[in-house]
C-alpha cells in the first residue's frame, strides 16, 4: 500500500493541489513565527542582563542619601555625646545641667541655621543670643563649684 492509495481512499486527491499551493506560505509563516519568538527571547535576555547596571545606579543613589543623612545627623551626635557626658558625671545641682542642655540645644539650632544659610548662599549668622553669649564649643569642666 502506497501513499497515493491512502490519499485516494480519503478523497485527499481533490484537495492536494490546494495544499501544495498553500505549503510555501505555511512554511514562511512558521519561519517568521520562530524568528519573532527567538528575537523576543534575545531582547528579554538583553534587558535582563542590563538590570545589573540599574542596581549599581540605585546603590549610588542610596549611598548619596545615606551621606546626606549622616551630615544631618552630625549635630545630633554632638547632643548625644553631651548628654552622655552629663550622665557620667554627678552634678552638684540641676542649674548646671540646665545650662549645658540649653547650650547644646542652642548650638544645634545655630548649626542648623548656618547650614540653611549656606544652602541659600547667605553668610552664616553670628552665634549670639540676647545676653551677648557666644557658644563656640562645649567642654567638660574639671572644677567643682
């Protein structure tokens, strides 16, 4: 039994010419489909390989934000250090404690005002209060009053 007898038996012979005419178009559609699928896969592979550069850019931005946060936290560390020093030593009365905390708060706000003025391109304000007191640094006193 050969193929022609099978085709004749199923009335395929009538449609054989139509199939033969449509076959090149079907093959070209198949090839185009395969090319499109592999092209899309190559494109997605390229996009995925570029994601490592996006991650590196995000890490740089995060490092810059962290550096800015450290700069803003610097005056707070001065206050924390002052409070830690106050807690370590025993003060004679609460008036000294109030004076040190007031000076620390004043220094913190003056540093914030200077940073704001610098950001706006203005000269730093003079650090004096109503009494004419100028706070240049806060140091631990070694004398007992």
